[in-house]
C-alpha cells in the first residue's frame, strides 16, 4: 500500500473516531441523565438550598430589572455573563458585582461548542474569563456552555483555565415567544427540589424579543415557592455539596 493511500485510509478511520470523541460529552445535555449520574455538572448542592442562576447578560435593557427584584427580596444569585455583552456594558458588570452577586462566564459568544475546535474553544473561554475578571475585579471560576452543550475540547479548555462547568437541574424555558410568567414558574417548580440549580435568562440577546419579561415576572413566584418548601435561595458559591451540611453538624 502506498503512503498516500495509507494516509487516506487512516484518515477515513480516524476522523469519525475523533469526531465522536469530541461530541461524546453532549450526552450531558440530557437533563434526566445528567441530574442522576452527573450531580456535580448538574449543579446539585445541599438539600436545603437552591442555586439561582441567570444566563446571557449583562443587558442594560433588562438586567437592571432583575437586580432590583433581587435586591427587594434580599437574594443574591450567580450571573453567567457573555464576554461580548460584558464588554458593551462594563458599568453593569460593576453593578452586579457590587450588589454581591456571583459572576461566572457563559463564553465570549453564544455559539455551539460542537462547531469549534480546541484552539477556538480555549480562546473563547480565555477571552471571556479575562474580560469579565478585569471588569468585575475577580477572576471567574465557573463556566456554563451555550445551550448547555459541552464538548471534549470544552472540558479540556475549562480545566486548563481553572473553570468548573456547571449546568442546571431546572429551567423555565423562558427564551420562547410563548413563555409567560405562569409557564416559567410552573416549568421551574415542577422540576425543582432541594439541592437543585435554576436556570433563567436576564437577557433576550439569544431569545425571542422581550422573552426576559416572562422570567422577571416569574421570579417572585419562584422565590415564594422555594420559601414555602423551606428552601433557601442563593448563588452557587453557597450551594455546597450533597451531605456537606450534615457532615458539619456531626459532633467531633
């Protein structure tokens, strides 16, 4: 067999294998599987707590309304910021940080990671981390992929950059034109339990125009439901790990 033919044969065999390896983490996109067998990636925490998170901001047209609503309830949350949006609204990044919220990254651009190679993935994460870190005064340690879809390159890049991927256990489907505060509340709370992580959006930059209003309208109801269930609400940094609280209560 000639060298050229050997290379072509090797490529035909290797490329599908490499593509499959790159896309293998997409299995974590399936919520029930992720929640059951990947608790750390799903954002599972201590049983008496719920982590509240927001994606796609900061957006000067909508994020201030969420900050005001959270301030009124004395609740802090985790904001997964897009680097490109943060660069456009640096003052809003300062405002989020000054209010005591946890700041994480959602990448630089909201594009599927499966369509990016290792170099492009690493550069996107690094640019977002460094920009958001400079604006907020603290280097982010948490990352959430666009659309919740990870790739092997994303896992490798996150590890090298000191970022921990975190997805969610309950979302509001608040990005659609048909979403309402009632539907968002119903969808979130039907899947929510102690230790869960909620995903909402404080911007419609990748959603139907005005869709953020459904999340904003649902937010007080969601907080009320958590209170009725005896669950505290806060950012991921206060979420802990399953069993952590019980271990602290155990006498020495």
